[in-house]
C-alpha cells in the first residue's frame, strides 16, 4: 500500500477505535490473520462454547477453521448434514454461548455498528445473550457516518450477499439495492448499536486488510 494512503487509513482506523472505546466496546487492531488468531486466543479461553453469525469475513480470515480445531466447543451452523431444525437449534443455543463471532456490515467512525439481517439471528445475538461478542472486520468496513453505512449496505453488502446466497432478487441483476418486496429478500432486520451497556462485552478486532462484504 502507498505510504500516503496508508497514513490516511491509519488515522481513520485510530478515530474509529477511539470512538468504539468511548462507546464501551473494546477495540483491537491486528496486521494479519496470524495476529487475529493470537488475539482470539487471548480473548477466548480454551473449552469455551462458541458460535458464529453468517459472515464471509470469518471464512476468509480462517476463523471458522480455527473454531473447528477442537480448542473450543463450537456450535457449528455450517456443519454438513444439518437439517433446518438442527440449524434452528444452533441459533437458539448460540444465545447462551460464551463467545459469539461475527462481522459487521459497516462500522462508523463515531463507533457505531450497523447491520442488516435476513432472519435476525445474528443481530439478535449481538444485542443480547452471549457473554462476549467478537466482531471481526477488515478496514474496508469502516465508513464515515450512518448515511455512508446505509449506502454501503445498499451498494455492496446486500447485493454481494444475495449473489453469494443465489437469491433471485433484483440486486443480483442490477448490482445495487432496489428496496424490493421479493420473498427472497435478505435485508429485513436493520440494527444500529451505538453503545454497549455492559462495558467490554462487544470486542471489535480490525484487520489492516480488506475482508468480506
């Protein structure tokens, strides 16, 4: 990365981390996947019950494979052979997990987490239930403000996830949100976490790379 561009990005990351801390959320910055896994080891004790929300970032950074390593009791929503009922049970059990891993559709520079869900299991667990919520996000998820976060979901997160999930929604054809009424729409539950009531429950780990949608 160009040094001048890197300086600008670093200042943005610093502003965001300071804002997250002011909002009762712990913020960490790591340089790569290896540092990310080391930080997770610090945060989550061996043997903890862990679960995840739907996230490409967790796959791309190797977090899913790490959670499957046997170090933790992983409530694996992606395990082969699970029936819809099995997946529903995993979602419900996740509310009592020790640690819940997810990413965020956008993180504003004033320390807000903006997320849009299809059925709400991910945002519900972020809001209440698990003792710890670990948000893993690349610096590409950082945006200036709420308006930019909303726009990012319309232009990037929503359409890309619909393509990934093979949804027959207008955005998969035109490449941006049409605010559709499709039965396959995945943008249903909109949440904004401005502050964490229980200090330190939400921990945001930022990576100095681009990951996920």
